[in-house]
C-alpha cells in the first residue's frame, strides 16, 4: 500500500492510529493500534523500508481511560525507533467503547500539554498538534512550541481562514485574492475533472460549501451549489446562478 501511495505521487504515507470507529476497530486499525506499539513499529519499519517518502503516524494521547503520559510516551518512543520522525497528535483520548466517532472528536478532554511534553522528551522528532484549533492566536502559540498544527473541521467549515495562513504564519507577502476568484478556479478544476474523468461537479462542490461561511447570502449560495437539478449545467454557469442578485437577496 505504501508503495502504491508513493507511486501516485503522495508526499508522505501516514498511518492512522487515531480513528475510534467500531468498523475500523473490527479491521484492527485506527486508535486500537495504540495498544500495540510494537506492531505499529513493525508496520512503520516495513513501510520505511519500502518507500522513499516520509512515513508518519497520526495518533491520540491515549485510549479509553488511560490518562498516563507514560502510555503515549512509550508509544512514540517505540514507533520512533522503527523510523517514524513525524507524529501528528490529536490531543485527546479515543474512547473505544460507548462513544461515536463524532463524540470522540468532542467528549474526551483536550490536553495539549501532553503534546508539549512529547516534544520536550523527543526534541529530534517532529510533532504537529491537532484537535479543536480554530483561531490564529492558538496556531501562533502552538507553532512556537511545536513543529506544526493540523486543522481538521475548521478548515472544512471555514476554508477562507486558510487564505491568510501563508502571510500570518510563514511571513509571505499578503495576497490579493477573493473568494470569488477561488470559486472560479474551483469551477475550472470541476470542468477539468469532468472532461478527464466524467466526475460530476457536485462531487467537488460539496467540499467547498463553507467558502462563504459568515457572509450574507451564504445559505442561498450553498443551496444553489447543492442543487442536483442543476447537474446538467457547466460549473461556471452554476456559479453565475449562485451569485444572481435574486439568490443573494432571498
Ligand atoms: C468527517 C471526518 C472524517 C475524518 N476522517 C479521518 C481520517 O480518515 N483519518 C484521520 O486521521 N482523521 C480523520 N478525522 C479526524 C481529523 O483528522 C481530526 O483529527 C479531528 O477532526 C480533530 O481535529 P479538529 O478538531 O481540528 O477537527 C476525520 C474527521 C472528520 C470530521
């Protein structure tokens, strides 16, 4: 699998040791793998030997009611010995029984300080922190302490936030780009994918429905982009409809 991913041009291969879903547990992957650090290490070693791109691991700070820092420290130590240099840490436990995956992203408390301890104890490894991060100040604070920040839901629900990141966090010159330009480029992309693979534009549009989050008329704009009756139209025509004054006013 790692070789396939590398062959498709991916920059890294990431092993998921964080997903708590029951289906995933039945397949013996995801967060339940944190209980078997040596098995994860063996998998990582096999993948590191097979590919030239980095092999990384995403994991939780613990499973079930295990609150001890030693659990995640030993997991990271064992997996690092097998050749993993980058860890993306969702900074809450995964409760493997009794919570849905959605609840498992909200109920177990966030404990960022454990990720900071990992960085302190393994300074040569790279740690990215994940979980509940949704504003510039938190990103700044965490980037001072760690190597990276991973944003999940907020990037999806409010992707316009990403537009400032290179300027805010990496010192790039401000870019003069608008949401409409991004939407238009997404239309180009939808048209290309339709021509190349027959992909319906709705498969792509559904992932940009947060683009106008917080703006007046955002709901109607989303409704137009979600309207499957328009599937015969070209993406740019859908965009024009979504921006019609009538749609914006209603
Ligand atoms: C719909 C959905 C699907 C997800 N699928 C994966 C996945 O396949 N692999 C993974 O490592 N994390 C997955 N996650 C978890 C996120 O990567 C992230 O760890 C989690 O949402 C917490 O970060 P956040 O608070 O920034 O959203 C998923 C999250 C959501 C909302």
